[in-house]
C-alpha cells in the first residue's frame, strides 16, 4: 500500500512538473514569437507616413557652417533641407525632430516605392546602436551620414557615416539597406 501511495505521489509530481514545464515553454514561445513579429513588421505603419524615417545629411564646419540633406518620410516621399547656424535645429537627435525642422523641409519629385519602403522598414526595425568604427580617412572633409529614426525606441540609429570619421551599423542587413537607398541617390560618400 505504501508503495502504491509513493508511486501515485511520484506520478502526480512528474505530471505537475510536466505541466509547469509546458506552461513556461508556452510562455517562452509566445514571448519570442511576439518579439520576432514585432521586429519583422512587414510594412510601414500608416501612423509613420508623415514622419521622417531616414535622414541623409551632409555636414561640414571646417570653413563655415554647412548642414543639409534629405529626409525619407514613411510614405516614401523625399524632402530636402538646408539649415543655417541660427536655425538652432539638430535633427541628429530624436528630440531634434521638431516642428521647426519639419518646416524647413522642401518636397522633391523623388519617391521611394512602397515595395522598397516596406523592405527598408523591415530591415531597419532590426537596427540598434551597435556599430563599428573604421579608420579615419579624411580631415576637414565633413560628414556624410545616413540615420534611421526608430519611433518605437524613440532613438535615431546610425546606418552609416563617412568623412572625418567612419562608422557602420553592425546589423546583417546593412548592405541590403544601403543598396536600396543607393537606387534613390541616398548614398554616403566614401573618402
């Protein structure tokens, strides 16, 4: 009788252990599945269509203030900007994307296709602030920079910059992103 009770207790313990393990494995799967879906969004959300997603800038302060570039909005439209020293606007920080900055944008005839925008967005949502520094290749040449605005993280992540110093994002999709942007003339100068 004692052996039967011990056996039943052992079976119940094992059954409880299996159920607990299944519960935690299910929660783990759901969490990783949710994270994967979130990171690999298939298309640009409509809420971002009128917001800057990619900022391409050229800056040089060696012989006077120069800060200009292009902005790719979530809908694929491309705008140009040129800032003056007294504008006191810094679009290289998330908090710098103010109404004053948007007021400086002028729409161009260029536009990135929806298909390419969705690919870009999918790739760029996997970017973070993990980048590698490469050798300095120029002096007083200024900077040519591509940044991605991540509204979920409220951060601006570097895609690539070259000039007085050179950095590249370490994301595996870097070259795919650069190839798409190059088709539309958004290419970081190489020194």
